């Protein structure tokens, strides 16, 4: 039986335009109004459109970038365990180069009736991306939480590490070891975590070494979040006289160590390297990597709590939950080489 908009509108006490917006999953309709329209469908004996049928209480989607970087499987494990303890089944959907996009994976999860979705380092972290995709998702009644990235245009709970504080921790550590030429190897500039790391790096260099933002700029190298990307970035920074390199991921840091060795330099005797993430097994590299530990456990659990509050009808604040990282000192950092140790300023 074909539903007549006028009948549904009369039953729900709303306009036909509002009914149309609900049936087509458009945003801009209050939750109570949406429920009234769906109830009217049920009362009149009409079948709800597939996208509006009751969602499975048991499934929660988790969309991550490729799993090559070990921090993503670590986050997925924490989130999966937290969901399982609450009686939900995580559905892991992974983006791969040349494979499914975030939008395609989102549509797939929505079609399967997930109760909600957690996005890890998704398009919400890309300042050039169109954020209206998240408005459309909310319009379909699917709650979601976003990890690692922030956009004031998106009304949802965000969970992030404090990227600015992380870089200041790294710079403080290296400056205390006597390094004055400290480089930063980061990913593409369009990503929010990258912009925040740059802010923190500049602030740390100004506080600890008295460098202006312009002077710090030449010590920043953008590349890819991969071992090869870190190798390329570190090679460029070493050629500019850096005796220490702070990297935006542990994978990049391993590449930085490789770049130093290719130039005949020893880590940490000649060059100090600091990573970011504290990925599983990173303590067992050669040398064991000094890194900034992301609070993966706390962040993953917070993301699940925020999502399940949304699912349960008591929405979490649509703001950002920021977690403090921790400096883990191991064997890849040491005092600056004596030949380039700065003169005392006393």
C-alpha cells in the first residue's frame, strides 16, 4: 500500500513537508517530531522505509583507516572490548587505499541497522572535507562519536589526545638534553591533529629555546604517516642540521631512525628521535623508542560511553573530550652531540 503524505501528516499533526523530510532521512527535524511521524506510519499500517526501521540494539560500527599503523588495531581492540562488555557487537569497517571510502562504509553499516558508529581519524579530521555527510547521518537517526579530529561544524561528541601538549612534552624533553635544532616530522597540513601538533611544537620551541614561529617553521617537515614518510621527512630535517626529530607517529619515528642510519649517524648518540602513539611492541625496537603515549584505553572507553549515552537517548555533550598524553622515555633519546651543544646562556 502506498503511503499518502497527507494521511501521515494528519495523523502525526505535522506538515507534509516534515513527513517528507523524515521519510527521506533529511536533517533539521526534532527527535520528538521524527518519532511522531514514525508512530503515525505504524498506526496507519504503513511499512517503514528500510532506512527507518528499528535498528539492531546489538551492532555498533567502527570505521578506521588502514590497520598498517598498529595504533588503530590497538584502539579497535579497546573499543571492541568496551562494546562487548555492554552487550554490543562491534562491526569493524576498515578503509584501504583503492578500497571502500568512509562514505561507502557508513552507508553499508547504516543499511545493516547499526545502533551507532564510532569514526577513528576519519574525514572529520580533514579541514578540507565536506562535513555535511555527518549532518545527513544524524538526519537518519544514527548517533555517532568521532575520535582524533575536531570540527565546530559537526554537532557530536569528539574524543582526542592533547596534541599540543604532546609536542610541548617532546620539545621540553629534548631541550633539557641540550638539543637546540629540533625538527618536527608530521603528516599533511590539512589534518586537525597536524595543525595542533604544529601549534604545540612552536609554543614549546618558543618557551624552551626562544625561537619565533618563523624560526620554528623551517624545522617542520610534512610527509606521510608511514615509515617511508618518516624517513623522507627526517632526511630533510637532518640535512638542515637537526640533532633531534619529533615524529607524529611511531611508524614515522622508525623511518626517522632508518634515515639517520643511512647517513651514518647513530641513534641516540648523534640523533635523538621521539615518536607519538606508543604503539604495541614499540618498546622492543632497536633502540627502544622514546615516544608520547596516547591514552588509548581512556579514549576508547570514553568514546564508547559517549556513543551508548547517545544510543540510550541521553546525549553526551556535543563537545570535545581531550585526554592528556604521557612522555615515555626509552633508548632513542640522549644528550645532544657535544660538537653542537649550545653554549651556556648563564
